[in-house]
C-alpha cells in the first residue's frame, strides 16, 4: 500500500471519510484541488511542488485554503518547518485537528499571478533548482550537488537585481522566504516565520570561491547568516527586476521571467499540521 492508501486507512480508523485523487502529470494536482468536492482539508501527497499546485488550484477556484501535507517529496521544506518527519505523524495531527495560520505570497511574474507558501528564488537559486531536476538519481543529495556544480563553474555568474529600485550588480543568489528551509534541509532563511506577515529576503553576493563553498556547508545549520557576503531584510512587499535569463523558482517550480512583484497575504491559509 502506498502512502496515500495508508493515510486513507489511518483516517478511516480515526472516523474520517476521505478520497484519494491521483495525478498523472504536471498540473494535475492544481486541477484536482480546484475541481474536487469541498473538503474539510485537502492533503497534498508529495513535496513542495505538489503543495504549490494544490494551493494554486484552490486559490484559482476561490476555495478556502485548508491544507495538509504528507512529506514524501524530494524537497519537504514546509514539513521541516513544522517538524513533520513522517506521514503517520502528519495524519495524526490532522486527526487531532491541529491547525496553524499560514501566510501566502502573491507572486506576479511578467503579469502572471502565482501563489506560494514556501520560497521564491532567483539567480543561482533558480539555476540550482533547474540543474537538480537532472540529478534525481542523487536523491537527498541532489540540491547539494547542484549547488556545488554551480559554485565550481569556470565563472561564477552574478546577475544585476533591482530590489525596490536598488540595484546590486554583484548579487549571485536571492530568495524571498516564508519557510526557513529550501531544497532538502538547507536552512536558507533561519529567521523566517510562517505567519508573521513578512517575507525574509536573503541574498548572497559574489566573493572568493572558497568563501562561497564555506557558505554551502554552513547553510544547512543557518550559520551562513553571519557572513559579510549575506544580506537579510524583511518586507511585506517586494519589487524585483532581473537582468539575466535564469528565471524564477516558485515553491520548487521554475518559470521564465524578469519582472517580479511579491506581496504577503497574511495568514491567508490554514495548515493542518
């Protein structure tokens, strides 16, 4: 029995009625979430990309965002933030009706609106995510390997990024986060809170390669924040203009684009976890 089937049996034993809706490909989770019968909670079985689709499907249908997660994806950043370590634990929290408010990001990229509950990245963050897709054979190490490959490029590529009109031409990587974690256990934004109504914007500037490699080691514990190459600030609204073609990663999904506006929707969702 797969994790969805186990979860259904666990819910039934707890007196709940549930239905398993299975996806066949990209975009299916959004369609199913938006078209399924109204439910007390919609549980995403997968990782960050699956949750992204479920959130956008529910938002597109004008439905309440009562969501849960079974952390079985390659990146489970939201689950890490709330201390979920197993699918059984996730369903136990649903059965106990344990809920918490969750902020949502409205991200407008070149005129198209997306909604996110995790991390939005640009520059090297976007390149690392796209590269990691071809490294799924590395399982839990694929984000680390993709980051290492990026840092070992013959030339580390900075990208001019305008944040609210202020330009940094030496920025290598940037993220705007609601969750502390990104990728597989990388604690990229340690101060981030899920429900404080703020984005934590973390950027890394170009530096000597050994210092950047040292940051790769430190990012798992969050100790990279003390580096002079790292800048952290909080905001409720951010405008970005990217001058390279790396695109933008929204909750693990890559999209092309250069003009990005981010706005926090405070406590727009309810997380059952």
